[in-house]
C-alpha cells in the first residue's frame, strides 16, 4: 500500500455484536482499526481475542467496563483512557454510563 486512504463512517464495514455497533475502517496485513458504539446499558458480545495480535481500546466518549475472563476481572475505562489487551485474551464491553459509549480499537500486526 502506497496511497493515503480516507474512509468515512458511512463507508466503513458495519456489523452488530449483540448490542454493540462495530465499524471496521481498515484491515491490512499490518493493522486493523475500527470503532464501537454502545448505547447506555448496552452489552457487546464476547470477543474471543486475537491469536496473533494485541488489541488497543481507546475510550473516546462515555464509560465502560471491559470483562476479561482469563483475569476474571472487569477493567474500567472512561473518556480518554486506553487499554492494551494481550493476544489471546477474550473481552466483553458493558456501557455503564448514561451516554453513548464510543471506543476505537486497533489490532496489530493484524486480526
């Protein structure tokens, strides 16, 4: 890839994981980047984790808990917080705030 690519929200690949709206903007052999939205009280599906990639979450707006079953622990993220999920760890998002939660996520080297 040698060209700069701009992708609008409307052009991103979109799907649902339970009550979580997911958008994938880019997926290359080096990185995957996307965004998730959860309405207040919404819960996402469990993501089984990524065998060959670390994943970073960045909380753009709102407040979520991210449950990781291997740790048997909930991690609290609020606006401006980031979380690094090691390869192979599952995770599930819960919007515990009173506004829509918006998180970006990226996996490297790929998903």
